C-alpha cells in the first residue's frame, strides 16, 4: 500500500515514515499540505496520514480540500493529532477524516490503523458494483449525465454538516458519511422495474401513469431488502433500502409512498431528498431551463418544514458554497433528453418539481 505521510516536523515525519516502512508499506513524505496535494494528484495516493497542526494548511484543511477534489476512487484520510476533545473530533469528522491517531503514536497502532484503512479501500470493488447498479437504473431513465455523482457529493456534504451538530452526534459519524456517499446513487434503482412506456413517455403522465411511476420506491426497497435478507447486517444495504423507500417522503407526511412524517423518515432519506431536489432544480430538461443556485435555494428554503427537514435545510445553507462548487465541477456533463412529466393535478402541492419523480 502506498501511504502518504504529511507533517511539517521533519523528525516526526521520519518517525512516521520509518514505522510505515517497517510495516511493509511504500511511503511518500510531504512537509506541507500543498506538497501533499501535489503528491496525491501526481502519484494517486489512496491513504493519507496527516498531522493536524501545520502552518499554511492544517490537516483538517487538507482533508477538506481532498474531499472536494475530483479524485478517482476513495481516499482514506487519517488525522494524527494531540487534539481529542469532542468538538475537535467533530471538526475532523465533518471535514471528512476517516480515523484519528493520537500523538505521540505507537508504531504498532499506526500499522494497525493503516491495515484498517486498507480494508476499507478493498471494499471499493463493492462500491463499483453498487454504482454500476445505479447506472443501470439511470440508463433506463434519461437523466442528467452526472446526476448520480452530484447526488453523492451533495449527500456527503449535508451529512458532514449535520455531524457538527450535537443533535446528530450519535447518528452521523464517519461510517454514516461514508455509507450515504456509497448508497445515495441507488435512490432510484427501482426505476428499472417501471415500464418504458411510462418511464420514457415524452408527454405529461396521467394520474394512473404517475401511480405506476411511484412504484419505483417500493420496487427499489423490495429489491434491496431481498439482498439484505440474504446478507443480514449489511449496513450499506440497510441504508440503500431506506433511501430508496423514503427519499420522496415529505417532512409533513403528505407525499409518497407511505406518508411518513418528521423523524419517522430515516435521516438518510431526508438528506437525499434535499440533494436530489437541488440537483433536479439546477439541471436542464427539455421542458425547462436549469435554475440558478439562488432560485433553487429560495425554493428549498420555502419548503423547510413542509417538504424538507429543517435541520437538513440548515445544513444545506451552511454549505452553499460547496454545493455550488460541486455543481460547477459537473456543469459540462449533462445531456438534454426527454423525460416523463407528472400530471398537473399531482403537482398542485407547494413545490412543483417534476424532475424528482
């Protein structure tokens, strides 16, 4: 495993590199965050261990920049730090850190943490398979080209912000953030079971056709539950099922499929609801132009407490700049293709977004 060690203290950096080399790893060294960024880009490092306290760019800032970068594959990030207060741990987790190692570190612990990181990275074949399944659903429903990638990124941003709040500290941890990034692309997997005559219809759906379209939530949830029955305890399947089943529920309980309300809707579903709708609003369709960020922001804010969980809306407001950055990164990856429209009567509800069928 190629490991990048980052520390502005030369002695500490040598100690870390020696411990990692002794454990059998190939080690690259960087004495600053900016040097580390260049090495990740050039060498394709997948595991980074960085000191927290560095001049120019802290370890937390380095982590945040790497999490927003368009990397190929997941990067496992470990913070090496003497900081251990709950607020500091939350700060690190919200920046996207996967693990922490206390200073001064023990070489055996450092090696064990790297092995844990390797284990997570080895699961990427599973991640690829999951994303391929999501692409299968998307291939049946002509949507914006990078819809899945954007929903992934938006969902992770929202979860990272929620992790900073005491209300969610027992729920939104590093595993939750990793899982929602992994499973959010499966939100519409059930569309593979919707007849093409409905899914690909270029005109407005009738009420009956919309009832058929709504079944994609149940189809997706049932399919993922069948997999979960075969592999009980698989956390990623549990979250994927909950997202597929509930990302169209409204916080006020007035939408489908089950009319769940408030915290009866799993948190992952409430997060993906905002991510999915924001992407729908800001994406171009044959029947509508893409809204700009401010227009989408206003519509989402107006539906706080109605369509959306107010806590998730606040998280959205707290990371608007990051949302705009993600949107800009994928701005050129879209295609203008027909999609089926909902019946007019179905969208007399406050937020008329036919793209979030």
